[in-house]
């Protein structure tokens, strides 16, 4: 399986799909920007410190006084155990009338060796965060005082919680939107690279020449305008230099709708602009297009000439606004086109070559119909057309080889719609 891709192919893909590119990026940006409204849940952390004091009676014995430190330590440890229990979260939630889940977690730790416990509260409610921490400390203080009546304890908040600032959803949406734009850019970039690398069709003429087995004589850009006209002028120069003695040229599609009629019309106009007397022949007797492309309404056509109903001079119509350019239009009919062309076209072509400087012939798709093969040996050169991004290497190679097998002198191929 052949694979060819260049940087220009990648750039060409994005140029032709820039609207989709922007839409995908914007879509990712909008979707990601709106996600914080539904999914963003911020956790806020604040601290409150509960200090415990043990009051000794004035008539306490010496032994009791010596046990003071151990007693106070025991009370602090009891507070620590309670502060890390789920029951404290439930009690605090109930006392403040909060919704279940608003308090994510409450933990406690002793402040070094001091009789103080630092409570750390994690909550999704920024406005109540400080209140939650202080309330939890109050609950712990009340419980430790009730649990240990003797010696009498006192518990108070020595360091109250600081108010926290809630995160702005607008800021979060902006950040998420920017990340979404970047993500969309990366996604479409990867998509484009995959599309280009997995597309085994002709994109670069020069890069495809070896795989097709013929020279690339030019690339006709997509659309209509100055660039396309200049591309036909370049093709005209190449053909005149490479086929100096050739008066007739057959242009055939390597696949369905590969651009042969457009190429034949454009090249014929370009040759006429160079001062040559040119006859464009639409040998597509199935679905002729050149009359519409050149703006001609012929009274007679190639079929009439082939069956002897009209002469070449009578059927050739001058193309408006293009001095020196004439069209022998195609037309559908009951007779099989391949048989009709094989029987009568050589004589018509020989006559045309004596009356015109250049004869440009357009034939239908070579793989789909035998028409092109029926006349390929008679023109002095054959030019194949390949559709950019659609005609595969194998299809183009088969068409070129088939034309050569029937006696056609293949000059090369052009890429249409680049």
C-alpha cells in the first residue's frame, strides 16, 4: 500500500477545511467553557484551633498536681479521636442546618506538645467555611467538658477560622474555555494528520509521479480565477515544449469526474490566447460538458460529423470572446460511442490536424468506458487527469498503463482541483 504525504499536503487540507477547523475549535471552547456551570465543585479549606485547659482545685494533693500533665494529655487525645470521627461531621452539619455532603472532611491535629487541637475543615460552601470550623470546635469543646467533669476543664477557641473567598465561576469558565480551544485545536490537528496520512490518493503531482508511472505536467488549482488561468498557461508551455511536433492531444479522465472537460476547455482557451488556431473536440458522446463550459450552443456536433450528416467545417462553432478557438461539441445518441469513435474518428482527426494548429480532444473516464481506448492511438499525445484527493495511485497508474497498451503516447498527467 502506497503512502505519500508532505507538509504542503497537510497545509492544503487545513486550507480547504478551515471553516470546519474553526467550528471544531469553537465547539470545544464553548462546551468546555460551560462545563464549570454543571460540574465544577470547589473545596475550601479553613482552620480553627481549640485550646483545652484543666483547672486544679486549690486543695489538690501533691500527687494530683504531679499527674496534671498526664491528665491534660489524656483529654487532648480524646479530643483528637473525636475530631477525626465521622460523627463530628454529622453533628456539625445538623447544628448548622447544612445539606449532607457540604462538609467534605474534618480532621484534627495536636499543635506540637501544646494542649491545643487544630481543626481543618474541607467544605464546598465557601460562605460557611469559617462558621463550620468554629462550630465544630465548639462541639468538641462542649463534649470534652461534659465527658470529663473532674478535674474541671475549660475549652475555648484560641484561633478562629478565617473567612475564605469563593472561586469565581466566570473565571473558571474562561480558563476551561481556553483549555477547550487548545484541546479542539489539537484534536482537529490530529484528525487532519490522520486523514492526510490515511488518504492514498493523489495530492502532490511531483510526489505522485513515481507511483503513477508518468510525469506530472501540472497542477490545476481548485476554483476559477487568475491562479487557475496561470496554471493553464504553465501547462500550455510545458506541452508545447515537450510535444513540439504534436498538433493533437487527447485528454482523458483516469476516473469518474476527474476534470478532463475542464482541463480540455482551459487548455484550449490558453492555446488560443497564445495566438494558435485551436479546435476543442468533445469526444464524450455520453455526457458532454464542453459546450456549457465554453458557452457555445452548437447547431451540429461531433456525432453528426462521425455519421456523415455534417462536415467538420459546418459543425465547428466559434467560441465567443476567444478568437481562434472553435468547438466541435459532443452529443449523446443511440449508437454505441466506442464503436462510432473507432470507426470514424481517425478520419475526422486527420482532417482537423490539417486545418488547426492544435486539436484538444476530451474523452470520458478511461476505467469506466472503452471510448478513450478506441481513439487513444490516433492523437499525437495523451494527457491523463487525476482528481486531487480522490483519484487513487492505483487507479491513475492503471489508466496510464491502459492508454499506453492501446497505443496511446502518454505525455503525462495533471492534478485537477489542487
